[in-house]
C-alpha cells in the first residue's frame, strides 16, 4: 500500500467492511459534496493552530491567513477575521505577487491593512 497520503489514498486500503451502495450516482454526488468540506484534523494539529491563533490575538492581529498542508494541496487558504471569527477562502494559486494582490483586494474590501512580519 502507498504510504504517501493523498485525498484518494484510502481507496488503496484493504476493504474490511463493505456497505452496499445501490445508487452509484447518489454515492458520487455525496462524495463530491463531502469533498468540498474542510478536512478533518488531528488533535495535535488543532492544538497547534489554536495556540497560533491565540498568539495572533495577543499581538492584536486583525486577520490571520491559515495555510496548512491541505490548504496548500488544494491551493485554498483561509483568511480569518480575528474580531468576528468569520473565515473566508483565499485563493493560493498563481505567483506570490498574484496571491499578494488578491489578499490585498480582500483586505481593502474589509478596510484592513496588511502588515507582513
């Protein structure tokens, strides 16, 4: 079995319990729907992210850009408003310059400033 994880790597694992899915179209539609949800994370990853968000709060960051392995794989980061806790997707495709310009456009709409440390 391949040890490198990918979103579809579970398909190569041995089948131990096989549910019956008589409607393959409904199964594929549900898999597509579930594929749009954020990935599950391990407790350690959640604790690390929580600690990093607390640090962002301590330094009075107005926004944080969350980029993990899954976000990089899908080229879709998460921009979090620290005051409201609202999150929105942030396209990570293209060059660094293009990414920066998109981020600045989002922040301009929010009337925020970008300060890179």
